[in-house]
C-alpha cells in the first residue's frame, strides 16, 4: 500500500516501526537519501494511508495558493478522497499546507479533515495527513436544519456585520458533532466566523480569522 501510494519515489522504502497504543495503529515505512527523507504510515486495519511526509528542502516559490490548492484537490480525488472542499491554509518555507474537509449536499463536515502539503517550487505533493478523515468519516444520513438561515442570523451578535451563511457540521470538545450555520462577520476591521446551532440557535463557537500573505488560520 505504501509503495502504491508514493509511486516512483518508493525505491529504497523499508519497514521502520509499528505504531501501537495510538488512536489508529499503523506500520511506518521510510527511506532517506541526500535529497529527501520520506515516511509513510499505513493503518493496520484497512490498509489506509494515515500520513505521508517528504521532508525535502523547498528553496523557491513558483506556485501561488490557488494553484497549490488545485493541485492538492486533484491529488485527493486521484487517491479516492472525493467531495473534499478546501478551507484554511498556511505557507511556511515555500510549502503550502491546505486543509480540506468532506462536503455533502452543501454541508461541510469539519471533522473529516485532511491536510495536504504542496511544495511551491514544483507543485509536488510532499505531505498528507488523514487522521481526522479516517477517524470520523461516515454516513451521517440526511442532515436537516430546524431553524432557517434568517432565524439563525438573528442570533448573531449585533456587533458583527455578517454575510450569507451556510450549513456546516462542527466537532465539539465533547466529541459530538453539531449542525450549525456558519456566518462570516467583521468587527473593527477584524474578521470572525460564528457558528449558530441550526436546531436551537445557540452560539456554539466564534473564531477570529488570522489572515496574512502566508495563510488564513483561526483562533
């Protein structure tokens, strides 16, 4: 499975270790030479790719964020991860790390997370991390909001100027998932995301967007 996944770069790949006493047990395979260090983790149950990392140095940037996102999305589709939607990203050392979440019927499932790393010199995929997706992806049936978007919008603080909302399934610290309306809003030149419970109108979460030339993150 590891060789099949990394293709041409698999020559020299060897077994390294068993990963046990973790949420997802796996086998780790690796290789190292003067140009790159590669590690691939394959789950013991099902033979899925848990993560892949190529730690080569990326010295220049020829791809922008949008191009890197398109490359990453195509890569996911080719490896069987369909209906994935990009969200946040970060660029460090000429590598773009892009977050993707599964989306169905216009509802983004943030628990089903995959992170893809794209080298901005050649557009090569140099990493993927699938733990969130493998642990959480399942058929959740027909998700239906009780409240309308307008009813949910009325629950957002009047201090925020908000745009249109869309449904999203978000994870809570209690390990349960909540169907919410996701609203993007602004206040004093800062951008926020507010999640309003689509059943009872409760504010479930509010995030500050940290936006710069090197990415969009949340706190």
